């Protein structure tokens, strides 16, 4: 492992195993009963959502870097596997074909076996294949049935009974959004 890879691992471990700034809400006598308190709570929610989004962006960047690191570190092993399999296959095929019983070579610490994978249909031009099969092999053409939720909902709202379907009333959600200019001003003041 080179110095850059070790640095990346050390940095990743520091991030993964460090939990800082976590806050567990405590039950208290605080109540929101004025517009000022409601505005304060709304701003706190928007700020927390903004921090979560920043953390998500950082996490996505680290995930991308981890994936890149992983691909870099296994590149040589994959190349070795492909190279050695290419060298091994002719010998193994020849030896296995010469066996009277079984399809496995057993050597110290390793077994080498051959297995026939199942055949598969590769469809190169689906439209042409579907057209042919519709005329000559209709059983090979699959039709997917599904319900239009919009039309079912409309029928249920109109009072029609549809077995297996119910109209579930939507719940009320509370949405808190921040004013972008206000949030940017707060960030500038903090910096």
C-alpha cells in the first residue's frame, strides 16, 4: 500500500468512526405558542435540513472516492486473475477431458473444475423479434397488465366500488422551507 492509499484509509477511518455534533432532543417544557417561536423553530428546521444536505454531499463524495480507491486497488488482481485463467484454461480443459470420471482436478490447496453454463437467448433486435413472435409464436410474447392508479382513484372518488381497491385519505404533512436570501446572509455572517 502506497502513502496516498494509506492517507486515504486513515482519512476515511477518521470520518467513519468520528461522531461529532450529534444532538439528541430532550423532552422539556418548551412550547411553540407565538409567531416568533414558530419562526425560530422553522429556521432551525431549515438549518438542520441544510446541514443534512451538506453532509449527504460529503458522504456522496467519500463514497465516490472509496469506489475509485477500491477499483484502483483491485485492478492488478483482476488483471492477474484474467492472465492466469487464460494460461490455466487450456491445460485444465485438456486434463479434465482426459478424466474417466468427474470434471474436477484436485491439487494441493486447490480444486479446478469445469461447468457448462446454461445457454441463453440474446435478442439483438427486439422489435423485429416481437413482430415475428406475435405472428408465429404468440405464447412467447408477454403482455404486462397493470392498473392506472389515476383512473382507479377517479372511480373511487366518484363512489364506484372496485373490489381490491380502497381510497385512502391523504395525510397532512407540515413543510418548512427557508428563504434562500436569508439563509445565504446567515452563512455570510457566520463566515
